[in-house]
């Protein structure tokens, strides 16, 4: 094991590094953190090679690149660019979690699977999932994870269908998943959609109720609903932030802070693992999801 001090290089396309991520890194044991802001895609390869060539091959493996920001597609592109810049024996670890979206989406889907176990032993395979707030960073990745788990996923726009069609095209190119698209601008349109939903995920803006009580009553096939909004009013009527399986007119609900507790553990454990590893690791939302399932079980 190398005795080199672990170093975390944080990169973001934004003007500021996330204080949340800095705090998480420190609590996971990183003592040296470098903040690189306003990083464009073209900057990633030279920054990566700067980090890898400055240390011996053994010490390079104690060097970590953390990719932040608030754009999942850009973070995935930056992660790919960083990975392409690496070659043996000068490899460093890469962890992408823009705005905490990868770990949050992973926690959300893992908890939904746990709740489905009581009524749907096959879990998400073949389940009809509707995602509201899918144009956001968490909703889009949650849709991809659910689709990769075998669900039939519909991403729903609250404005125009083109908003979600762009996401569906991008994610089909990246991951080969098929995401159905719909638009629902009001409760009447949502009431027409939700009777088919076995799972409803809401990932809209804070303080916005997306699914009302009347819409929930129309969701006659619903088994589980999950929401990531902890700011009142929550995204799903009757689902408080601390609720873990609260009964709904149909099915049960999971609240934001319950999801957040698993998300926190996932990010913390990944940062601890990557800090101590003598092997270069590459961690995105799929690796986060695998860990979330173990934590939620």
C-alpha cells in the first residue's frame, strides 16, 4: 500500500465548488482538496494528466478526480474524457456525482425496489414507472437506472413534450435505454396518465407539489411513490420528508429525507473506499446504485 497522501481534485463547470461535496470529502478523510472551477470539457484531459503525471505510479492511485456541476450529460462526458486520458501505469480514480444526482437517484431507486418487494417480487422488471421532473438532473438519471433494471419508464414533462424527448434521445444514445415520453401540464392530464403507473417518482423543484391527492386517487395501480423534495409542500401529497412507507390512497410513499439518508451513506462510503484504494477506481451512477441496493436492503 502506498503511503502517499490521498488528494482529491474537484472539478466543476460552475463558478463555485459545492460546499456539500467538500464537507462530504473532509468527513470521509480527505485532508487535501483542490477546487477547479469553470472547467470546460476541453479542459478535462490536461487537468487529468496534470494530476496523474505529478506522482509515481503507486502514488497516482491515491489521486482522485471528483466531477461535479449540475449537468448529468456534461458530467458523463467529462468522466469519459478523463478516463480516455488515463493509461497504465499512471491511473487515477474518477468519481462523478454532479449535484449529488447520481447518488440520490441510486438511493431513490434502491428504496423503491425495497418497497416493491412486498407486493412485486420481480421488483422493477416489467414495472410501469412514471418520472415527474425528469428534465432535472436527478429525475433523468433515476429514469435511466429504472430502465436498466427492466422497468417500462415514461418521463413526463410539465411544459412541452420536446423537453423530455431531448432527454430520451440523449439517454438512448448513451445507454441504449428506451424511455417513453409524455406531457402533463395540469391535474386533469396527470389523472389521465397515472392509472397505468405502478411506480411514481417525483424529482421536481423544491417546494412544488407535483402529484396532488386527487391525482393519487386516480393512480389505481400504484404500488410505490417516491419524492426527493424535502421543502414544503413536498412533491407528492401525503408524503412527508421523513415518511418511509406511508400509506397512500393506493400503494405507499417514501419521502426525501429517507432517500437522503441512503444517499448520504452511499456518497460517504464511496469517498472512503476511493480514498483508501490502491487500485484506480471509476465510479458513476451504476456503481452508486449497486452500493445503494446493499445499504437499503
